[in-house]
C-alpha cells in the first residue's frame, strides 16, 4: 500500500510541476510530507471506496 501511495504522490507532483523528467516522491527523507502521508494508517474501515446505486452504506 505504501508503494502505491508514493507512486500516486510522485505522479501528482510531476503533473503539478509539468515535469519533463522523472519525479520521485519522498526524496526529502522521513520529514517529507509525502512519506508521512504514505505511512499513515488507512482511514477507511473496510478499504472499499466504490459506491453502488441502490446500495446503502453499512
């Protein structure tokens, strides 16, 4: 999960900077806000983020 969060962060950062080359999230070390976010526990109880019409949330 952490790897996917870091990859997402790198993609968002590259888009924001309109980077021509590769961007690596978390290069600033443990104090990097991206690393702190990636290490946070998940907020969702079941991990399911999709919603279906007609289905009520548990």
